[in-house]
C-alpha cells in the first residue's frame, strides 16, 4: 500500500507491528536515508544496533542468496526486543526475493526496511509493495520539508521547545536550502540548544543559519537604507576583497529599492504590505523590510531609484571614474537621505 506523506511522520515515529515491510524510494539519497534512520530508530530503539537487533546488507546480496531477507527476518536476536532488517540500494532484481519474504512474514518477525533510488510507475519492486495489503511504500520527493517534518527532525535531535515563530523561520529557510544543508543546519541548532531550557528564538536561528551568497551585499544595502553612513566604506572594502563587482551591487540596490517602492505604494502600511509579499518573507529579513519601508516614503524611494538608474548607466558606460567609488558614493548619498544630511544628488557618474 502507498504510505501518504501526511501519514508518513506518524508511521516513521511509531511503526505498526502488523506491517511487515516498508519501501522508501526517491531521488535524494539523503532524504531517503533520513526517513530510513527514523523508522529504524523507532523500531529498535537507541540500544538496538548495539544489541544486534538490526541486520543490514546491500540488496545486491539477494542475487547471490535469494533467501537472505527471509533468513534475516526470522532469525532470533540474542537480546529481546523488536528487530529490523535493512536492505539498501534495492533494484528490480530484489523483487522476487522480497516477494517471498513478504509471503512468509508473520507478526513478531523483524520489520524489513528497503531503500531504493527513484522508481517509475512501472517498477516491479514498487508495484510489489504498493500491491501488498500489509507492506507500505513511501515515495520521497524533492519538495521542501514541511512543518511536521522539521518538527520530527528536531525532536530526533532532542529539541522539543519549538515556538511558532521559530518554526515559521525554519520552514522559510527549508524552502530555499538543499535538503542536506538544511539537515546539517538543524543538527547545529540542536547542538547549540543542548542543555539550554529556553525556547529556540528567531534570532538564534539567524545566527546559526549558513550565510547566503548575497549576505554581504545585503549588509551594505541595509546600511544604506538605514542611514548608517559610517558602515558603508568598511562593508564596501570587504565586498571588493570578495570580488563582488560594482555592477552586481548596483543591480542588488535597484532590486531592493524597487521592492521598497512597491511597499511604499501600498496604502495598507508597512506591516501589512510586507505580510502580503509572495513568496512570504520571515524572520530578521521581514523585520528589516518593515523598518526600511517605514523610513522610505514614496517620494524618497523614487528619488533614490532615479539616482540608482543614473549610476547603473554610468557603470555600464566608458566613464573613467572608478566603478567602486561610483557605487560607494551613491550608497552614501542614499544613507544621507535617511540620516537627514542631504538630498539625492544627480547621476551616479558625477
């Protein structure tokens, strides 16, 4: 039978003793492995592997010994307790040996967990598990992890104090990160909070999240939008050392101030305007956008955009002015507009 995604978390955390086997398949080996680890840990407990209640072997062994799955499923462990058999990297060749094991399985035998790569609808192995009335088949897709999945991963790492705001930010991060990177970040979060009874906060998540590729660019744009003139030169020096092109920075500034123009044009106010963005914005970035939107009324944003467009044209021209100095100057002018030390100048090429 197919195991629906909405039911997967429950089964992986509490395997039904009446289920003989579970097939987990998908394109992403890390996500398949994560689900396999969860169900085996739930089946045999933390001491199960040390007590030899887990038998593990590659599916290729079934070609040499078709009865290996049946023998492992029925073999009694030295220690009492539930048992599991893990068969990894299964292909179509494992179908017949597994069919025999499923026919012979009786309640009290070991749970058989089979992992495989992506299987199409015509796969004999997939049809075997989907057609069996007792066995389960779980497809693992490349969709970003949802709230329930993230909660389960953190619980597995020992972290249970998860306020709504923290979960919201983790879900947002999971939308844009590779599954493996996101899993590693969750492990870091759990290690950081180990022994700390205080609930996880969005600020802690922001500190532990891996730096985005545009984090340094965002930092200098935040400084300009918030009127922090003194911070711009050091940040620009860091960007130059990292090889960020002035044109790239100008494009980022144009994108940011066009977003501010959209927010300033919204009559509902900064909070509601940011809340209406799609895709949604959460965490520290949401707070920054609200703060920027409040400091940049429509007329001021339009003046800033005019200055940035002129600067973009200057950077793409044959002007002898150093490109880095040109973009640094315009960012300082924008910061001065907010800090109340002047108005926007003309084109960036002056």
